[in-house]
C-alpha cells in the first residue's frame, strides 16, 4: 500500500446503530496514525493519535484500534447519534511531521 | 490544544488574480503547516512555514505559486498566486502545539476560482 485508503467512502446509518470504518496505510517507515472528525465549515477535530501496534484508544462512544504490522486501523462508533454526522479522516505519518491523509469516510446518521 | 483562526473563510476569485490567506494562532508554536484539499481529493501538505527562514515545500508545490510568510510564532500567510480554476480548494493551516504528535487545524478557507 503506497497511499492511505479509507473505506467505505460514505455511510448512512440510523440513530442507535453501531458502525465502523477502515483505514489502510503504508506500514514501512510508520510513526503514527491520526484520526480526525471534520464537520463542514469547522476545523478538523483531532480524535486519536496512535503509535504502537495493538494500541486501542477510546473517547466516549468512539474508539480506535491500530495494527502496524499489517497497516490498518479501525474506528468504531457505538450507538451513533445525528451529531456524529461528519467526515472521518485518517492520516499516517512517518518520522517527519507531514500527515498523509486518506480521502475520508462521510458518515450520515439519521434519526 | 491551540485555537486557530483563518481569514477569509471563503472567497470567489477571478482567474489570474492572487489571494492571501491569513492564519492566526492563540499561542506561540514552532511548527506551522499549510494544507489544501481539492474537490474529491485528500488533504495534501503544501509546505511547512518556518519562522525566520524560507518555507519548506513538498513535492509538486513551488514558492512562486504559493509564497508563504511566517513573521512570528503565532502568524502565517499563504498566497495563492496567478490563480486558475484548478486552485479551487479548501486551504487549511495547522500547528503542532506542546509536547504532542497531534496537529491542530484551522477552520479552512474555501476558495473558488472562476
């Protein structure tokens, strides 16, 4: 994998459903994996930064896991709410500061 | 975390003109960056804005097209020069604040070039 890939591209779920997204990234020269939530006209909000294989992080109903050996990360949202509607971005970084972003997963949660 | 503001929030410009985007941070930061997101594409790093020296540009981006200033540790500008419709994008600045790997982003400038 040369670039960061995210799937699915978009997702539509009902309020209360749990959902998850996938981020695949180059495992060579890996340093950190970042997840952001981006709502229209707002700043991308940093959710998690993970560096170690097997890392798991949680923030409220949102959690993320990291597998650096195979180059993937999952983001989980438990009991989706309409306010979770946003684009979720992942980005990998190597030893530098540049973030290599995927195209994002657009989530719509309807009541 | 850092609070970042950008001006303008959006603009519509004519082909061949230039636009300067401002980024203001509420605290002094060492590392400041400029990204853009073209329609349907990923956020892509344009350059690192260095205080007191020339910016460091990523492959595919040049100073003549995207001149950057960084006069102090809280402020930077990005100019999009001689614009064409392909420059229509969202431009964001970001910073690394404190002893952390997290980059914090501004709200972006949505640019449309006609």
